[in-house]
C-alpha cells in the first residue's frame, strides 16, 4: 500500500458528472466528514482524502469498498471510529451549525470552544500527516480548550463539570508536546553552534547532538501517535462534543444566572481572576527565583492570553494592543523555559561526552550562554508585565 501527500490535490467540482467515471464517495452514516468539509473518495485502486482547502493525500490499495486503515486513522478525529461506507456525491461545502442565540456569556464562550474543537481536529489530521506545525497546533488547541473551560466554568455549569475534561486535555498536551519541544530544542542547539567558529571541535559535537535529537524525535513521535490512536483520546473528543450539545440544549431555567447575563457583564471579571493569579505567581517567582515558580507564571500567562482571546468581543477595550503585550510576556517566559530545558539537555550531553572520553568544553560554553539568556529574560519580565498590567486595568472589578 502506497501513501502519497501532494502539496495540492484536485477537488471534484461537478460530482454528479464525475460519478460516471467511477468515483465513489465514503463517509459515516451521519456525514461527519462532509460536515467538516472533508471528502473521501475512491477511483479504482486510488483513494483520496481532500481536506477542503486544496490539500490532501492519496493512497493506493487493492480495489475494495473497505476504506484503507491509513485513511481511517487519518480521519479519526472526525469519524470517531464510526464505519465509513459509500455515500452519494461529494462534499459541496462545510455544513455550519447554528450559532447559540443571543449575546450571553455562555453563547460567547461556547462559540469559542466550538472553534477550538474544530481546530483540534484539523491539527490532529495535520499531525498524523507529519506536517511540521501539526503537533504545535494540536497542543495549542488543547491548551486553549483547557484554559477556556477552567476560566469560564461559572458560565458553563461549574468547575466540577469541566474538571475531568481539563485533566484529559492536560494529558493530551503532555503526550503530543514532546514532539514539538524536541524540534524546537534541536533548532536552538544548531543555532547556538552556528554562533561558534571552531569547526574541528563543532563537527563531533554536532554529530552527537543530531544522534541525540534523532532518537528523541522518534520517541516523541511514537508517543504522539500512541496518544492519538488511544481509546482515551476518542473518549475526550466525544466528551467535548457531548458537552457542547448539552450546553446548547440546556433550558434557560436550568442555567446559572451568570450564563444568561450579557457577555460584557460577566467575562471581563472572570478574565480578571487570571490577572490576579498571574500577579501572585509572578511575585512568588521573584521572591524565590525557582524555575518551577517561573514555569507557574508561564502557565498563568498562557491562560490569560487564551482567556483574552475567548472574551475579546466582551472586553472594555480594543484587545489587539493588550494581546500583543501579552504575547511579549509569553515570549519572555517561553524563551526562559527553552533556555532552561536547553541547559539541562546540554548538561546531559556534556556528561555523555566526558564518559566517552571526549572534551565537553563546547557544551560548557553553550550552557553558560543559555544561563545568560534565561537571566536576561527574567530581568526583562517585570517591565513587560507592568506594561501588560496597565492595559488590563479597565477590567478591574
């Protein structure tokens, strides 16, 4: 069986005519692929998945009405392992769902959640196809969902309702994250080496690092694939869908008061709780300067950014400038974390080189570079946070 992934794949524009040429279309009984703009088709022994944006992949398999395992795996986030059977005609466009009525706090949050659930499925497909940004986008969608569920739990039904989902999303992020982190660290290491000049020394160091990162990449890719193929992941996807249906159909009389109030009257106050949490964690981090404390600030800053994105239309200010300031804070915290992770990896590589009887001076030099980079980030953080904090002040309750 052969799988090819062309940069672009032609989409059938006139399905009724193309059927005369032996094109067969496949979907679930509820047309789950079609609802999300995907088309799965077969002509003889050639199967094609069209993602609705001109991209897709093609699989060669023996002529059969059974969808090949490779394709069933690729569309799992959409099909949910339901049977894929012949259907009439191609997808003619993404089927949209009616928006929740009104401009209530719940309606705005629910709209954001549904957008991120769709983003999670798209990133799932990209990750399975091995696209460079697939793992990063998958982890980002999981984080956005978790942040929105936790921050805006009062308008969704309370934290007891979302606690299990948040835990599952956290596990998903932890499983798919190493694939992205390994590539980031590899690029960072090679960039640092490029800043040095002694090629006679750098050659063996670069070779050792490439071997190290090749092994790490294979392990993290396997971990990501295992997570996406697991029953637990399927349960998470189904639970997110069920939650959306329940929240949409819940009678107004059963909803909490906060859920029914205008978004502008409720969501800024919930976002402000994340501001105060970040404030407290930042103070604790600078009191002790422990990496774990700084990492806690980073998690809060991420949740703040995602909360701002979700509530953007309900905020008492134009969010663009504030979001830019929030990204600046995140960039500093992200650079700090990358430097600390790099330091730990470099120490491990230096130890391995020493045990093998090779010089470790280059690693020691790079360790010093990463320590200085981390210190510079911490030094710039208070001013960046103060700038962001001033922009957030109109939300104070």
